[in-house]
């Protein structure tokens, strides 16, 4: 494990830095979970080939670019690496 010094010039520890990193990971995990769940619902409802990344993004309340950033192809929503 690497220790990172998050102290400012006065020597005060910035405890929020570690909680912010943990919060960011939690948000990403939640976003991934929502995107995969919403895509599964849309695939079941509309079929895989008729469901678009834009529809998945709208259902998950994220930008299409966010979906594509995590899942470069629709297949990866179903079969992630």
C-alpha cells in the first residue's frame, strides 16, 4: 500500500481526500449497476439489435458518452470482460 500525504502547507491533514476517493468509486459502481440493469430491461423489451446506446443512457439517466466510456460496445453490456 502506498501512503499519500494529503496535508496542506499548514500541515493539516485533508481527511476528505480519502473519503472523496471512496465516494467516487461508489458512484462509479452504482452507475455501472444501473446501466447494466437498464440495458437488460431494454434488451428484454425491445430486443438487443433494436436497443440503442442512447436508449440505455436515457434509461440510466447518464450521457450516451458515459455508457460508451464504460462499455465500448453493446455486447459488453451483456458480456463484460
